[in-house]
């Protein structure tokens, strides 16, 4: 069944990916209409999340942010499809880095990097960073259920020497790289909610206490990796600008979870500046009423 789904869907995705951007965004506009007006895809979740974290905003503001978010979400869907065929030159034109020298500084110290980011702006084209750096790139991800699409996504990322590995694969793979003297740049999207029973740490995020992923910080300390944050700004439709910030090159100088706290503050800053580009469809605050006694 998985193979059949792949055989049917992949040719459609490939054809869409070949469209020029002008037509591609017409597809996005149609997709927005379907998601927002017809299906109402997670519209209730989005509105509840926005009302929860922005109680001071008016109904009109919430509606405006919601609509803009769904436009952006539709753009991200077609842009991820475009990854199948977009050229390196075109991607570099549309996904720019303002200060890649920050990454070079750490590399020149012969230190691998944990790169923390959020579901904000766009992360689909970040792997083009590999053409600017010498470190081998790894993205920590959750495996796609359909093994054929999982292989496809891995193949797309590998075009620029960037590889997807699961959380379970990460530690042995990166220990091996360190033992071999190999520099690595390791991407973690660390803002979403872990399962309640697996959460080691709870912290206020957008003024609401929630469980927090801490794997990126723990890995950085275990392997003495620098920790960096990258923020993404949507300049205009189809164009993004990424800025890097070095949080620390000495992670073991920080108390447990202190690096994670810094990361969350940086994410909040992005959201407050332009909330419409955060991924509001996730139930990020679903455990807010289940805070363990030791974290209250």
C-alpha cells in the first residue's frame, strides 16, 4: 500500500515542483483556499493557540494572524515540493544567510555545532547551508511512516551533503564522527512538545509552562559541541533571510537547562515580532494543565 501511494503521488509532486514560481504560488493560493475555507484544517487549534498566548489581542488581530499564517503554511508546502527540482543557484538566491561567518568562526576552532531552531519562518531550504560550510550536516528528525517518501526526503537533503538521522541514531553516529575527527553541524528543531511522561524539564514558553525538549543541550554537553541558534525572516513571498547567533562554545559551563532557556527566549522574540510565521497548527500547549508538582 505504501508503494502504491508513492507511485501515485510522486509524479504529481514532481510535476508541481517543475512549475515556475509564479505558477507555483498560484497553486499555493488554491491550497490556502482549500485549507482555510473548505477543510478548515486545524483552524480551531490555531485560533485557540493564538488566543491562549496573546490574550491581549483583539478578535480582528487573531483573525488576521490566522489567515496570514495559513497563507504562509500553504507557501511552505509548495516550497517543500519545489525542493525536488530547484537548482542550487535558485535556492541560494531565495534563502540567504546574513552572517555565515559565525559558523566559520566555530569551524575554525575545530568544533562541531548543535544548531537549534524553531518551527518558524521556513526550514525547508536550510540545507543549502552545506554549500557554505565544511562541516558535514545532520538533521535530527522523526522518520516518515511511508518508507518510500522517507527515502525521498533523505535523498533531497543529501544533495548538499546533509543527512537525516533519527534521535536514536544521533548519539552513536556523532560519537563516531567525533572519534574520527570529523566536524559536524547538527540541526535540531527543539520548540515542540515532548510526550508528558518523557519530559525531563518544564519551562514557561510564551508565558505558559510546558514540557520542553532538552536533547540538543544534552548532546552538546556530552560531545562538547558549540550551540548556535538560527532565526529565519520572511523577506517576501519565496525569499528568506537567516541569521546565526552563537549561544556558547563552552556548553558545560552552563547549568542544566540554562542553554534551553536561552533558546526558548530567542524563539519567543521571533514570535512576538511576527507571530504569523510560527507553526500554530501544533498543539504546543496541550499539557499546560498537567504540570508535575515538582515543576509548579
